[in-house]
C-alpha cells in the first residue's frame, strides 16, 4: 500500500523560509512525475492548485506566483521530494500537499500547514 507523508510546515514571518519534505512509500516514487499542490486560498471546499512539478528526470516547472522563490527537488534513492520556500509572503499561507501529476486519489497525504504572518 502506498503512503504519502508531508512534513516541514510551520510558521514564519514574511520574508522567511521553510523547507517541506514528501516521502512516498511503495517503491513507485522514481517512476512518477511529482508535484507540490496547495489548498487554493479562498476557493470552496478543498480545491487544490498545482504549484510546482518535477519530472522523473529532474526537469521542473513553476507557477508564476512562486517562480524564483520556491525550489522543488527530488531524491529518488530516498523516495523523497522537497520544496524549499524562500521569501515567503502572507499569501503563501495555506496547506501544502504533494502528489503525482496529475494527482491520484491514492497519493494524497495529510498535508502540512504553512503560515506566514508578522
């Protein structure tokens, strides 16, 4: 059974940094295009938006609102993906999730809260 665990969230002041980790059990991680999602601010229900993507070969894409501030990476030997978030803004406050791209119902973890506030 595949299990996804996100960690590393917390509270920081504007301009601060946080690093998130996502571990995927089940020996499938290295075959997946992965992404970090976040619960869309102000969106109804639990709508999630894709923030950044990393392919199996390490190629990355970013949404404009995080490009230059966030860095996604992966270590296939550790079945782990990372997100380094710099220069955080209050608008980045929400729950962050990792999953495959496109998202799979079997690959959502519990998420990790990021709060940016002075």
